């Protein structure tokens, strides 16, 4: 919506880095912070946020139900595994994007024991679906390379 003088007043939102850092790393921080959540505002059905994977950390096998998920690696290196038994693997580095179709089982692991991995995540729905899976990972995953 614009004001009478033509300036847009509610078409732009800003997620300040300090608020996101505090949400992720503060006393009750979970390593995850919502940048934009449009639920109930008439906006698009999208969740946008950041996730930090601590040194040596891993997420465990999970999927996000009906959501499409895009992950941008902002900093660090992460092993990404996916499939019914996490049988596929690749290494994602700063600057890489990873797309997960709905219901794809996946797992992320920080390859560094000294530095965090920082992800920017976009999901096609606001509902916080994260379904933990009890998966015995494949012992010899297939390396997956893309251009």
C-alpha cells in the first residue's frame, strides 16, 4: 500500500542482523531465527530465516512434509545427505544453493570442528514442519555432483 504522496509504507520489511543473531545465539537460542514469517498477514505463504549449525554439529535425519525448501550456504562447509537411507551425499560450501522437494529425507552435518555453518533457508509454507526420521544411514553413500 502506498501513501498519498506515492511512497510505499508496508511493501518492504527488514530483518536486522542483530535481532537474528540474538534469536539464534541468545540465552534461549536454538540456532534458528525467523527473518520473515507472513502467516496471518495476507502475504505469501513463505518462511524465510537463518539456521546455524555449530562446529561438528548435525541435524539428524528429517524432512519438511509438503514444503519445498531452498538452503543457501552463507558461510562454512556442510555435508548434505538425502534419500530413504541418506544414500546420496554432497558437500555444500559458501555460495551454494540446495533445493529439497517435499518429503525428501535429508540431513546436514558441519564439516568443521571450529567454525559454524550459516544457512539462509526459504520454505514454501509458514507451518513449522520438521519431521524427525529414524534412519540407519547408508554406510557407503553415493557421491552426488551437479554443476
